[in-house]
C-alpha cells in the first residue's frame, strides 16, 4: 500500500503532538486505527470476491470442457464401429458373401427327408428278453479262480 519510512512517521507524530496536544492524540490514534481496520476489511472482502469470480470463471471453463468431451463421447457411441471395421477390412463385401450361412430353404433341400413311419414291432424288444433267448447276448461269466500251489 503506502510506503512510509520510520523518519516520515516520526515527523508526522511530532507534528500531530504539537498541533493536537497530548489530550486529543490518543482519541485521534484510536479513530485512525478504526479507519485502517475498516479499510483492511474492505480490501479483504474485495479480494475474496475477486477470488470467487476467478473460481467461477474457471468452473465455467471446466464445465464447457466437460460438455465438449461429453459430446465427443456421444458421437463415438453413435458411430457404428463394427460397420466401419467391416468397410475397412472388406470394402467390396466379397468375404462376407463367402462367409454367409446357407439359407434355410437350401438346407432343407440337401437334408434327407425324415420318415414318419413307425419302426416294426419286431425291432422293439426288451434287452433282458433278448439275452435270455440268445445265450450269445448274455454277459459272460467271470473267470473261475484256480488254486495255485
């Protein structure tokens, strides 16, 4: 703020003492101290408001940057990445034509027709009945143990 040297302040104190006298000097110094305190308070408030305006301006800039980044992300999300890759890898579509699955109508023509006839009754038999009737189908007996001497 103001730059006073010690010699200048001593000169002002001597002049004030001579002009006002010793009775009025403490009252004058108290009043001057109150004015200085008010001036400092006003300066502090002004500095605080300036700092707040700077913070708000910075926040507005950050908000704009965040909105810009958000718009860029939305653009990327709307992009058909699979389509772009396919266009880059196979621009004429030749590979995708070769890799397509055959259509259902073509598959039905190739497959043999399904039979709806029931199997003959002779073919449906119980496995246990077959084993009892035919000794060749029966399970072989376990080998007999022989005594070794």
